[in-house]
C-alpha cells in the first residue's frame, strides 16, 4: 500500500492525540521528539529523538516523510523554508505559520485584512507603553482596530506581550502604569502593547483547511480561562447569537484562506460587552479549544488535521451531541492520579478521560475530560467534578 | 504516575485498535508481535518481536507488564498457566480461555450450564459422522442440546470442525455424506460434528466482564457472513424481539460469569427459524462483531476490554446512534487502496474508516468502515458502498 508517512515535529499531547487519530486512517506516523519520555513518544512506533531547532536534525527526520506538520509553533521559519526548498511539503507552511509565531506579524496582517483586533502597537520601552495608553482610538464599533483613529483614550491597564514564544499566559503581562511596564522589555525582544479588551467571554472559532482549499468550520465554542490557562470549553458556545457565530466562523475561514493555512486553525476571540468579536490569538495546529471534538464531533480536530495535511477530503465537523464540555485536568499536589481516575470512571460510566502520560506537576496540563449530553448543567457538572477530583481539589 | 502496563500478545488489528483505545486511558502498552510489520507493531512504541509459542519469550515479555491479554486465542494453555504461576495476571485466564480455544471443551461446558447449542458430538472417523447424522435428538424446543434425546434424525449436511485452531471459516467443513467427511480427519486432530442449524440469521451478544465481577452488555447485533467471513454487522439487530435480545444478553453474561471470563466476550449465535437462539462460537477478546462500537457506542469494546483487564470500572456500552453498520473491507485485486480511500472520504464526510496497515491480498481483512444514523437503509448503503469501493467491486 502507498499510504503516506506523516512527520510530526514535537512530542507533546497534541502529537499524541494526532497519532491516535491517525491509527484508524492507516497512515504511518513518524515523530521528532525532545526525549523518549515525551507524551507522544510513549505511544508512537517510529520516534526520532532530536532537537527541532537544528536544521540537520530536521532534514534527517524529514527524509522518508511525505509531509511535515507540528505539535507546536516553535520551529524556526528559516528551517521550514529550507525543508520546503528540499521538496518536503510543510503544512502549515512557513509563510502561514509565521502569523502564529509572531504576534506583530499577525496583527499587521489581520489589520490589512480588515479583521477586527484589539487596539495594538509594537512598543519599545515603558515610556512608549505610557504613550500607547494615552493615545486615542479604541477598537470601538466601526472604528479601525490598528493605530490611530479617534474616540476615547486606550488607558491603563495595558496588555504587553512578547511577539514570539508565549503560550498559556507565559510572555504576557497586564500593567497598570508605566512603572510596571519594565519587565517585558528585559529580555530584549520586541513587545506588542494591546488594549485590555472589556470582554464578556472568550470564544474560539476552529476551522480546518486543506491545500486545495476545502475547509470545514467547527461550531464556535466558549473557552473559559483560569490564570491565563484554558480551563473549560463548551461546544457550542451557549446563547451565542447566530449571526455572531456565523461571523466568527466566516472570520476564521477568511483568515485560513488569506494566510494560506493548511491543517487546523484555532482563532481565539473576545466577545466584547458591546457585542463585537475581536481576534485574540491564532494557533495553527490542533488546539485545546478543539479537544471536545474527540468525543463531541463526527470528525475530531485531530483526524481532520491529518486529513488536511495529506490533502485528503475533510470529515464532517458537526457535533454529535447537543452539548459537549471539555475540562482540562491539571496536576495537583499528589503525583499519583490512578486511584482518583478509577473513582471517576466508577462515578460516571459515560465520562471520556484523555490522559497524556505526563508526570504530574502542580498546574501542569496532564489530561482532559469530555462529557456530552442534552442538559448543559449536567454535562458541565460531570466534567468539572471529574477534572477536580483528578486534580485533588474535589475529594468526594 | 503509576499507570499500569498492559502486555498484548499478538500484533494483529485487534491489538492495533486496543492500543488506539488505550492511548486516551493513559496506560502503557507493550506488544509481543510476530514481525515488526504486523498491524499493531506499526503503531506501538514498545514492541517485542518474538514467538508466543515459546515460553521463555513469553516470560521475558511478561516482565514489566502489569497484566497480559491477547489479540488471539492461540497461546498454549500450559504457557498461560506458567505465567500465572510466575505471578503475572493473565486476562482472560487459561481456565476461561480454553473454552475459546477448544470447541469440544466449550460445548461440554455449555451443555453442563444448560446453554442451548446446536446438537453436537466429538467424532472419530467418517463412519462416526454418518452415525451422528443418523442419530435422533435435534436441538428442538425444550429438548437437550447435547447427545441423545428423541425427535427427528440429525441428517446430512453435518458441520465438522477441528476443535482447535479454526477461524473465519478455516477448520470448518459442511459435508453432505460419509464419503465427503474424510478431509477433516486427515490432520489427526479431534473433530467436532454439529447439526447444520436451520437459522434465519446470525446474531452476536457482546459483553465485557472485569475480575471483580462487574459486567456490561452491548446491544445484540446482527452479523452477516459471506463465505464464512464476517461481512456486515448491524447494531442493534433489526426487528429482534426484545425478549430474545434480553435472553441473548443474559446468556452471554451467564457464560462470562460461569467461565470466569475477564475482558471482552463475543457469543456468536444462531437465531433459528423456530425462534430460538443457539450458541455457535465464543471469542474471548475484542471481536469483529463489536467493531461498530468504536463509532457507535459510548464506550468501545476495545476501551472496555482494556478497562476490564486492568480491573477498572467499565464504561457505558449503550449506542450513541439509532443504527450503526460495520462492513469489513476485504482486499481486492488492486494492492493500492489509497485513491479509492480518498474517493470514499469525499463521497461521505461522515464515514468512519478504520484501516489496519496490512498489505492488500484478495479476500484478506484489511480494514472496516462504520456508518451511523437514523435511517437503516441509508446507513447500510453508505457502509456497503465504501467497503465495496475500497475493495474494487464497486467502481462508481
């Protein structure tokens, strides 16, 4: 058989779950992992242990792969270009991926496309942050989202982000004054200032696009963060205005097409108090806000990501249940979750547990649970109870 | 974390799909495979290549496993007893598994339990087959299923089976006369004669039982064979009388309990023209008649098999859709299925394809497809079309 080989760079849980989704598809999976103990390396047959920042390692790894895709966004853009020059399909490609790697590039591009974002500007020092806060032009209704424009002053607090390398709240600061704004500049990397958006909740629009341009949109979900880390996802987002949902899906499909994304694209969104949606972040890989789809959709984000990077026809993204809830399982104080795990299975025979094989450390994502059903309160209670019990914050 | 290691003996597709189901459970999977190319060996990290018929190989493999389970029934009973004596939990254990290994032992035990079976007897030569055919005592309503009893003569055709080693129609003969009955005795192994049951269809009752005695029953399915090989499974069995369905489930649960089965038990059944159910075969592992559960049930047979052998609480076996159909994908004349596969995905975005990574040979099981929905005709048409297209028997 000529079933292809998918090369996955990065051995985290996203790679693990992509492999799981690839098994029924009959594709071969090859993994480039930092260590043999990484989440995905535990469950994949063909593992290369090596450093993705080293071009020779990447080139060796890519030999024998029909396509390269990623568990994370950290592979240097120039390495991806070198692989493409070698004739290896890289999906998403470097020209798309840079928008998920560099928040400055992403904001500039979304501005050019007329996609609404929080007001933002690259800043060079704390005084510049104060100047940004003093400028006018909020991302009000109809107003431009980029620099300039009229309206009220941005004001403090201001959100500061390193343009590269941040995730799960790392590389992000919320500062209330010029004096507080010193920290982000210490690393000497470019910093993006953004208005602190007055949002009522966070949403995510997940889409998958294939090289020949087929695309599917998952229902828009609500994503609840705790301490900057995704905690709960509800699919579909409860009480979301149908027109706004459609607008969010269209926005994500537009971004995927205009940026030439191949594979899964997560568009993290703010829903503002005045009823607008603004783009917060982009991720070009399977995403935490799409984990619900493993048990809640006809085709999971992981299966569709694999299909997309191989340019196979995409699967149906529609939900299989009225409501699906995903709650992340974070490490607690006890390193052994197995007895809690047994308890959760006994309490709820419908519970879908997804463990990542990672050592438990306080606050570390070590798994997630999915629940689904017709009653949202029940679905949420079951997922929260299981995740809390596994973490050790619920003991009965 | 102290998540356990499951040792799987056998590298076929059942092992492959069990590994797939084990990934989200966070368990470690160790495989004993005949070759590095076996279906499961392609997707598992920790593979030992070796011969399961060699006790030293089994013992080496079992070190570091928390439990041993199986992809097939061919491991010699005495080896399993030796592993148990070494202190390794073997699930299902040898005393249970022998009933799936030896049809003579199975029939004798089911007789003793009063479980209805086709009329049967161990036969020693063609003349003995003729004598069996001439004997009275069909497995009529209320009559004994074993030897003796009154009623009409069994008559030809008679079904002859080697008591060990048969599967998918291999090791089974249907003979119309004493003269035709010579073949099965040539191998010099014990042969079981059975009446050819006048059945309207075949059913399967699948149950899963854990060491501490928890058990769950999947809905009874209809199983359609072509040339002795499972072709189509419909879950639940259409138009099955509720009382008969309950009786079949209870029968399977009784067998699981009385034989001390741990893990998945498939009870293949004949539904007779006169409205009875008779046990055809037993399999103590995930089974082709349970593949529908991967997409059609809340918890798949594979996930529940893993949970059972680890003595974890079992998952909900109920269906997620009104109808689920499974059709096996057999190899056709063309070794490359990939372009057909692409076509099937494009035609039906809801189709669930499960490929086993096996080389295509005519008639060989290389995968299966699942479809589900509210309309049985549509569900069946979609599954049959996809399987036929992949095999090459449908070209449009």
